[in-house]
C-alpha cells in the first residue's frame, strides 16, 4: 500500500523535474543582450525551415553570408559596372592573363592582412571539394595563383577562351581566411571543411563589415556590425548595427511581419504589394511592374515529342498566349511580357541587344514581343496544315506555386480557344521535377540561368545549347548543333563588341526562326522595404544599387546607404567613385594586345531551309551534362599548398549532445511509460 | 542478484526491443525514399532560383559534390547499412538541405521549444478538463453539465490548427493584443533575465491557448462519461447509502475514473516530442514540428530520420527500463517471462 502514496509523488517529482528542465533549456546560452529595434535591419524571405550555415563550401550558405564576406569585385547589373571591393584594381598582363591587386588596407576581422594567398588557397579547396567560391571555374581558368602578397594572377584556359567566365571567375571571387580554413582542411579533409558551420561568434573571421552575433539553426541569425572594420575609410560604416533574420512559417507570416513593422527588408513574394505603400512599404518601382525582373521564365515544350517538333506549332502557341492578361491576374503585373528573344530590356544596359528590325522581320512587335493574336495563331496552323485538336498540351506547374498554377491555367484556356487539347495539371514538385529529369513531360513553365554580365549570352546558352540537359540547361531538348559555334564564339569576342553583337543577333535569328522555347516573363527580383525604421533604400527614384534582394549575396552595399528614419539618407558616394564599367574592362582587354583571331565561320545569312529539331538522330542533348571541355583536376595550381588527406576515418559521434538529448527525452519517455504501466496494473 | 529467470526475461525483452527498433528505423528509411525526387534536386532548385548567375559548370560540380557528400551515389543497401549503424551509434548525421549542419544541432535548438510548448499545455488541459468533466458528471442534469457538454463537444471537434488560426487572427492581427508568432520578440536574445522570461511567456499565451482549449473539450467529455459510470457502481452506491459526505464520494469517484484518462495523457505526451506540428507552423514557433514539416517537404532525409530515431529510441528505451523495474518489483512478471 506504500506504493499508492509513493507512486503519485514520484510521478509528480519526475514531471516537475522534466518540466523545469524543459523550461530552462532554451536559455542555456546565457546572453542578456538586446537587439534594439531601431538599430536593426530585419530581413524576411531568405531562410525557411532552418537557418543555413555561413560556410560557402556547402555550396548553399545563407545569403546573409554576403554581408560578412566580400568579393574581390562586386558586380551591379543596373549600370553594368564592377566595384573594386577587396581588390583595388586589375591589370591585363596579356589577353589571357589578369592580375588583381588586393587593397593594402584589407584585413580580416582578426587583424591579419587579406592576401593573394587567401584567394589562392580558397580556390584550391574549392577544387578539392567541388563546391565553394569559384566552383566550376576550372573549365575556364588555367589557374588562380598568388604572385605576391597582394597580387593575384589568373589565366584563362584556351580553348574554350570564354571571357565571360574568365572575368566573372576572376573578379567575382570571394576569398576566405586561409589561416582559418587551412587547419580544418588539412586535419579533417573534404568532409571536415563541408561540415564547418562558421557560425560561432568566437571563432568567425570575416572580411566584411558584419560578423555573426547570434545563431540558432531552428530560429534566427543575427549579424553585428564591426565598427572598426578595415574598409571604413573607403566604404564607410553601414547604418544598421545589426542585421537579423527570423524564421517564419511561410510567406504569409513573413509578410505580416513586414506589414506590422517587424521587418524592414523583404525578399518574399507579396500579393498586391501596392496596397502596402500607405504603410510606408515600397518596392523598386512605385507602380507596375514594381519589381525589377531578372531571369526569363519560359514555356518549355518537350521537343522530344513529335507534335512539338514543327516550329509552326510553337509559333502558333506563342501567338495564342494571353501574356498581358495572365501577368496582370496571376502575377499581379509584377513583370511585363518578356521580349521574344529572351533579352531583359528592363535593365537599360541590356537594351542594346535588341534589334527592332530583326524582331519585326519575324513578326514580332517593334519592342520585340509576341502579340496575343488568336487569329494569327490559327492562320499559322492552317498554313502549316496542322490540326490543333490532335495535339495535346499539358502545361505542368508544381502544386502550390500559385502564380505559375494560375498562369498555366490561363494559358491552357487560351490554347483551347485556338483548338489545342490543352490542360494545366499541378503535380507535386517531386513528380514535376521527375518528369523533367526523365523527359516525360509535355510542357512546363521553367526558368533560365538568371541574369549576369554575360546577358543575353547566358540565356541563349542555357536555353539553346544542345550539349546541356535538364537541370543545367536546355530543358526542352533542342538538338540544333548549328547553334554551338555561335554559343562558343560569343564569349571569345569580348574585346570586339560589334562583332560580338552581330553574333548575338545571329543567335536571336535562329531563336526566332525555331522558337525552341517561348519567353513568357521576367522572374521578379523580390525586393520590398519598410521605411518605418530605415530610409535610404535604393529604388527607381534613387537607383544607387542593384541587386537589391536580401537573398542575393551581392546586395551587401545596401546597409551602407541606410540611415534611421528621420535622418537624411545619402547614397554611398564610393559606388560611383569606384565603379568600373564593363566597357572599360573590355577596352583594357583590347589594349592588352590582340588575342589570336577567333576562328568562327559566320555565314552571312542563317540557313533557314532545314527544320532543325526534326532530326532526332542527334542525341547530344539526351546524354547527361556534357560541357564544353573535359574537366581536368587542377593539380598544377600552386606549390605552396599541400593536398589534404583524401580519406579521413571519422568516427566522431556527438556524444555530449546526444547524451543530453537522450537524458531529457528519457525522463519524458519514462514518465509516459510509467503512466501506461500504472494503468495496465 | 539477478536470478536466471529475470535474466531470461530481460534477454527476451532486449531482443524484442532490438527487432522492433530495426523495423521502425527501416520503415522510416524506406518511406522517405519512396518519394520520387532526392535532396540533391531540391538543393539544385534552391541554387537555380537564388543564385543570380549560376553556370552549367557550377551545377555540374555541385551535383557531383553533393552526390558524393551525401553518399547518394552508393547503392541503396549500403546507404541502409550506414544509416542503421549510425542510428545505433547515436550519430544523427548531417542535414542535406542545410548542408553540413549537424542534425543534432538542429534538433537541440528546436526540441526545448516544443517541449516547453506542448507538455505544459497538455498537462494543463488534462488537469482542467478532467476536473470540470468530473464535476459535470457528478452534477448530472444541472445547467452546468448541459452547457459544458455542448461547449466541450464543439471544442473537441474543432481542428486545433484552425482554432490556432482564429486566435492568431483575432488577438494578434485584429486586436493587436498578442504578438503574431515566434517564441520571443525579434529584438531579444534568449537569456535568463526576467524581461526575457516575461516576453517569452507573453509570446507563449496564444500557442498555449490553442492547444489547451482545443484539447480541453475531449478530456472533459471523456471524464464526464467515466464519472457517470463510476457513480453507478456498487461501491459508490454503498458509500452514498452510508451517508458519506458529498465531497468524499466525489473524491472516490474521481480517483477511480481518472485511470483511463492517465493512459490517454501518456499517449498524448508521447506525441509531444514530435511537436504540435500545425500549431508550431501557424505561430512560426521554432519547434520540432516546424523543423520536421520543412524537412519532409524538402526531402531532407537525415533530419526526418534524426527526429524519428530520437523518438523511437527514447520511447523504446524508457519502455524497456520500466519493464526492467517492474520485473524487479513484481515477481509475477518474471514468472510470466518464464512461461513465455
């Protein structure tokens, strides 16, 4: 009978201890600091689920990483310029060799100088791991090496002589502190460096104006300004003392925080964003399209299917689509219709790649867009002798991607009006992706490789290159190998812009003739800001910086232009002072001497007699990702670095955390089981 | 001294435990891999959408590196063996989507919040629900009982996540009385200061209420019925006939009818480690449910596996230990073991 008395007491005691433990445990990190609201920029729309680490060797670090680590040069698409960041200048030794001079004052946050050896070693580790700063660059670079404490030398690989990749791999490079990563890499190898979190405030060493302050993977990340950072004489000191990012359940919850004034800088999709202007929340443009469009989104038709192999079918579809209506209703007007040649004309610097003559020749409007013209679509089909009712088009979009879902529905409706047997299924993302991987889809909405200084070449390469296949490009399975010579030649002609432009127009002509994919709209570069606590945000009327989305690592200058609400903002002067236009780099390259002439046979007119895609014997596109040149591992890079041990026998088990976890859970499990046993008895 | 029969009994239990553990782990492993995509696809999608200018070469390198790193290039049976052996060593591995992040780190940062939210709410709902349920059963036919029955029925049939959304809408977005989510204010960092605890409790009220109120009704209804049964039993009738005070009778009734409810409590606490999935999502509460939900949609195998390994392992181990203790205390169980 003693049992009767003891047992409830025991249960109570255990329960009490368990509850007490639980309540106390979130606070084991005893830090009593506040993050004052008025000193902090709160970001939404970057991290979901868990906060990613700050280690670029994961290939997938949190983009907030960009505030802590700076590149040698930063690229801004808005004015097509490069900002010397860690570097102070570049110099072409010859047309194949570039020297980058790192600023004398550049220092890591622990006081050590940033040197060319950091760059060299960072690249070396990337080569070993496969991901990291400069991943994939080995196809285009002979080497990146230090030729002095502050001088980095990079050499272009030839072939393929790709100046776009050569320049972006060299200039747009993010070095890491060698003295931090070397011990990890040499001791623990590839595995160790991938699993390096780099989120410990005590040990993190950064090159930028912010450093990690608080990190909890399931909750939030906070960066703190380094008031005494090395670049304050050049770039000044950013306004916000803290940059914080909290995890929200979904877009709606995050947007609610923005609306309530709990967040300042948004990278989320916001429905009807114009309604927030009354609350002091704005986007890049004050009216439609509100956002700057970045990459082009296409309607990809599966060219392996015989019914889509006739260009007339694709053109008829292009004329049948209700661009304006669909973008207004499904996309809130956040993007205009994309140009029919895939060039983003929202960014002024890229308008030069459009040719009204060429566009009108192929039946587009003078601003290079397809009309919505059902009659014309029907006529095209009639002329080609095609019965649309025998062609079934299923425009698949992943379930839950509501804007795409609605667009697909509207497109299907419009296509039915022309006579096609069209529908818009919404499978689960995994099924959708699987159908693309296996090539079993009918039609999908999809994206391209995004926007960069290789625009529009990057788009054409992504969409047209028959050597690529999903997901790295050529979703539709275009097999015209005739386009390869242009794709390979354009990047070689960096120093000869006119010749380059003429080749770009050649590709456009092929694109318009074959129309392998139909450009729909520009994927919006999500960016909204709240002026409640911070002002000075870049926008159309104050266009001092772009990219602006918080999930873009090259948006790091934005905090430098922010001041507290009530003060007068001033756009950072150093941007215009330091900016080097791409055209300047091109002319410097031309001055460096003439590279060996490019051997491309450029026919005066594009052969337009053959229907290109009908030859299914060409199987280049069907194989796995085969890219320009065979990848050779870089073993000749440097002499100063020693290879890390390749095989690491790691039997480290996280016993401390596991045990603590087990103990807490065990207590709870024990209570539960005890209850059950009482009942059973 | 552990007798032979006891050792035999425990050995049998241990073997049984081992088999169930492996089966449970295997089910988790297989279910995850039935989804047609793999984590690398998810990662690649993220990269393609967020990186402004990712080149095909980069993608190729990334995919190669990820397949190697996650060991997805190895045959499935090898992955399975690695997974099992790690599960037994207590190594939860590394997240695939949040590359390189330890699963144990993620769970450690989420679990306390979940327990903090679910356990007190469940206990409180249990306690209050049973008290008023018992009282209603005792006062059968009164206005209180009738009202309670109707209210409880409605509450117990209300989906708790929907109720949570209503609370959020009314008190956070319309009335602005409570914060609209998170576990503590954006401007604070966890610490053991009174301000922080106060703020955390303030953020705690709505999620707590949503679980508390939604599960209250169920307990009350159950307890009411049990009490009514108990009131009709012979020994209570006899006690009443003896003219015992009402309060004492009530205590007897309560004691006896609570037992099935204890089992029910145990069961709902058992689910606590998994988190109040939807409540946490509605309130952006940084708990296990939120982590698990994201991990499942992103096919982040190791995180999902980690959550389940912990759940399964602790429950099994605790069960085993209870068995062990009972076997020591109660000879009948040992004898039962002998017979088996």
